[in-house]
C-alpha cells in the first residue's frame, strides 16, 4: 500500500474538478460535488470531511464523513439488544452526548459513503481507505465513535477489511425496494397486478386523499414554505425509530437549484394549509425516496402517508425508473406495495480501544425488528421477514 496515499479535505470545494473527473464517480448523483456541497452549505452544525486515496498521484478512491453529536438515548431507546448491555451503555454515556463520525451520508440510506475507481484492486484500495478512516478518527479530537454505513451483501467480502481496524459489523434496518416492471406504464397497470385486498387498500388511500391539493414545488416554493416543511419533517423524525441528526431543509433549496426536475419536492395541501410533503431524487434509473413530512393529526382522515407511498410509485413509473428505493422504516406497510428488503450492514467502533471492547458485544447483540413481509402481487405467497 506504499503507493496508496490519502489526502484529507474539510470542504468539498477543496477537491479539484480534475480529481472528480478521474475518479469517474459523478454518474451517481450522491458522489457529485454539487450534492455534497448542498449538505455542507446548509448544515453548519456538522463537521464535514472528505478523503481521497491517490495511487502514484492519481485519485482511485473517495469517502465522505460527517461528525454529529447524538444523545445516547437516541441510539439505545429503539434498539433491541441485551438489557444488561443496554443499561451499561446508557450509564457510561449519560452525562455527555456522543460525537460520532459517520462515513457515508448520515441523511441517506444506502451505499453512498465510499467509492472505488473502476479497474483498481478493490481489496488493496479499500484497505487504504479503511486505514484513512481510522487515521482520521485518531486525529479528530473529542470523538467517541465511528459508524461506517451502509453496505449491501455483495460488498461484504471487501468491507470486512474494516474488522482489521477493530470495527464490528452490525445489521441495520433494510432499504425497502420496489422493482418496477417495464409493462407498468401507469399506476393503473401497477394496481392491476396487485391482489384484490392490496388493490383495495391502495385505491382507498387515493380516495381518502382526493380532496388534497398537490403542488410540485420549485425553488421559490421551498423558500416560501421552508419553516412549515421543517416542522412537518421534524414531526416525522420524532416518530422514527432512529434519527442521528436533524437535516436543515435549507439543503433542499440548493438541491433544487443544482438538480432541477431530478430533485422532486411535492406539497400536500388541505384548505390552503400544507399538511404533508414528499421529496425524491432521480438518480440514473433509480427513483429514491428522501425525507417526508406530515401532520399526524390529519393523517388518518386524509391518508397522507399511504397517498405519499402511492405517489412514489406513480412518480417512479412516470420517470421510467427501474426501481424505487423507499428507504428504511415502516417496512411492513411498504411491503404492501411490493417493496422487498435490501439487507444492509454497517461497521462501528469506539475510538478508545478499551471502550471498543465494551461496544463490540453491544453491536453484535443488536436485534433487527421483525415484520410481516407482504407479497401483494398475484401468484406470490406472503412470508415473514426480519427487517
């Protein structure tokens, strides 16, 4: 690895355009400097760092990190694990919040934290990247832990190299993915392939929400409704099992400016009041759900959340995408629309070696919540799944 050397940056703008061009990572929106810059500009309470691995002065790998501050109860309150270990972790950290470095975008669910240039030796390159993350951890003051996220199963033969640096693998809730068929030209085609009870459920959501006014937001709308969007979003994350950091939705202003129609924000109005919204990114042939927000007091009456899920299907079909990534959480209701789990593995370690020994059994004992995996399409059988 002597010819593989890291360089560290504290702003995406410190990385030259030539570096991005040589890496060849910008076909994926989540590795573009514009996408990363949007989060950096809008979230000044987060410390951003970027790593580029150079091989004989040629860039061959990239990683992005963010340092956030988390209360330990945020981590332990909704994680199923050994009760003794849970109490021990709470007791150890209750006096001080935890500073955690996330390798990978803390606001995205998926494998968007590390990138290896095509044609390079994946094992050697990822080992150099792992060592760079380790070195960044060691040089960062007042840091407690590092969380490297979210790797799909086919990447694990590479990412297990993190264990050489005392990281412990742990499973997290899966992404829920709808694979779209080419013969679905409209949502009616999609619904026609659903079993009767699921089609009825989907139609009911559309009927209950038919009085809502739906508006596609431009950059001006995002600015005009920013405080309400923030409020609805924070309503939603307050109900989530786990949320490491609150996103400043000013981020959306930049994303809309950079990506135009590829970044979608839709508002749901009742009698002129914004009561829900969805956001999504078209990333190549993938349609990725981002954050949503809703008024829970009106959710049951107007089926805001089920309508949002239906609209993700509508939009994915409209834009000719191959799959819809609905993200984590609410796995069972997402499976009623045909979403299937994509398993993800993360790696965690404490900065201090002796504390890492305590953390390892905690990470290994984490149990992922189980749910019923529905099989809503005709000729499919329903099954149980672990999320």
